[in-house]
C-alpha cells in the first residue's frame, strides 16, 4: 500500500528507514512548488534559493513546460532509438541552432553527458589526432565536479566522493583551476586529447575564474589540437546572466557566436535546466568533425532522445528565450551581490560574496569544519528561505531566474536578518 504523508516528521522517518543515506538534506519536506516558491507539508511557504542545483531556472512547475509535458505524455513517451520518433529530429534541429553547433547527442543525466563527452574526446583523439590507442590523456581542474560515475569520481579530489570506490579510471591529469600556465604545461604532452572544465566551479563553492580564462584556455587548446570541453550543466541556460557562461558578457539570449566575448567550446555539455526541472535531459553538442567519430552501436541510452524529454527540453529552452531569463539573471545578480557586499562589509560573520548572474555564494567567516553555514541555512529555512551549504562554510544562493526585483529584495532582507543574528553569537 502507498503511504500518504501527513507530516514532515513522518516523511523524514520514511526516508531514513527505507532510503539509502547518500544525502544529508536540510530538515524540510516539500510538497508543492510554483515559480520561485516552495511549500512544505505543513503549508509553510519558502523562497527557493537552490533551484534544485540550477535545474529549475525557469521556476517550479512552469505552466508552458507543464502543458508540453502533459500533451506529449498522452501522445508518445518512449520508443527507444531502435526506431525514429517525430520529436527527436525537431529537438535536434532546435537545440543545435539555439547553441550554434552542427550536432547533438542526447542523454539523460548530467553525469551521462560528461561520460559521453569523454568517450567522444578519446575516440576523436585516436581516430583524428592520431594518439596511440589507450594512451589518451584528458586534463581536468582541481576541485572539479562533473558527476558521480566511477570514471568521473576517478578525477575528483573530493575524498568523500572517491574513497573506497577505486580502482580508478586512468587517463586524467589534474591542474589548478584558473591557471593558464599550468594548462599550457600540461598541454605539452602530445597524448592530451581534451581539457574538461566548468566555466565557473559551482559545487566547489562558485569559483569564478579570471575574465579571460575561458578564452585563453580555449586558445591554448586550439594551438595544440586539443578539444576544449565546457561542462555547463550548472552554469548554462541563463544561470550566470548570459545564455552560457562561455558567452562572457554577451547579453543576447540566443547563440551569440558573433559577439567578441563568446568562446565556442569544441564540445558543450548541458543538463539540469534544459529539463526545466521536469524530466531529466542532458546533451552534448559538437560540430561534425568531432561528433561524426561516433557510429551506430558505439554509444547510446535507452531513454536518451525520447520524445517526452525532447519536447520538454525544447519548451524549456523556448521559455528561457521568451522570458529573457539571462537578462533578468544578470540584472538581479548585480543587485544581489551589492546587497551581500553591504553585509560582508558590516558583519564579521561573512567573509566575502562572489558569483555571476544568479549563481552566487557567500563564504562564512568560520573554519571549514564548523557547522555555522549549516546552522545559518537552518535559520534561513525557519525564516522562509531555502539554501544549502556547499563545502563546509560556503552558502550557495541560486534562485529560479523568474524572480522579480521586489522578491529579491525581500530575500536579501531575510538573509540580512539571519546574518545579523549570527553575527551576535
Ligand atoms: C550537477 C552537475 C553534474 C552532474 O549532473 P547529474 O545530473 O547530477 O548527473 C555534472 N557537472 C556539473 C558542473 C554539475 O553541476
């Protein structure tokens, strides 16, 4: 029999007893979402300042995406790729034109997107670059987060994510993030086929690199015939105030190849918000010379490219463009950081604020292993705002991009109230 939930306590007890303990959630049980708001089982309303790790940029239960999902759910949901379906082609055309690439390979989760890019890069290395088989090397950055598969955690340096999951996949070298000389040195190895990087390191605590890091990294790769792979699973789809973080300061909502601040990666990995928060979709985009190394039978997924996901993703991208979410994220991001900077200057408990668009973080002025950031998130929750600490003493603030300026100010007031309380402690 299916159990009905009548209280938060009951739901937490069920998860504790029957679910694997692979997460440590804030003690709040959500049962409804709309736009920037979430409600718990007891009916208390919250501002969402996590957006499901930036998977809900369009806001919760966006009516247009919901309608598209319902319509497609009643028509055709899954055929597998053993046959063609009448939504995949239009989706492939839509997303490649949207981001300015020849081709797309659709998958489901972000980690699968990363795995896909790594496989394509290795194959390209052997077949196009002429690297000796099994010798390919892929450069990654320290403190990266690219997902949870055995290969991806092989090149993580988060002990918690790695320990006792070995033996690890070989073929990866780590360099410091935002370090062009280190990249150039690593690129001297002729077996290097790719550099995989997040344009802003989200999980690590919203580390924003130097303004010209992406452009310079891409140029350094090009000079050595190495693929520059941007993991924009968290930073993409308008989150950082432009359509992609690799767009730099370009404000246009679409593919902005013509803008000087745009750096076209050789491979672009998307996930999270191309789902609109409804249904997992991820994608790897590349041009023909790279994507065509994949032949029938060499890579795939039962659900990848299914009509339901394809329809949802197309609509989710349409919403980003029609509602000018990149511009809104840019505008609100500036206001948010200004307001947080005032708090940083005024209260000793906060060390700094950083970020871009609506992907921001404040660093709490306490040791890495203190519980202050967690305690502050619990206090924020009690005051009607949901955020989560990342890496000990950092709080990430990433609301849905459909927020209004007035709502943002109300949220900043809530944060200020909590910061003030903790400053006195
Ligand atoms: C979330 C994330 C992933 C993994 O996505 P999943 O859908 O959780 O597998 C990969 N890379 C980055 C940058 C992410 O933020």
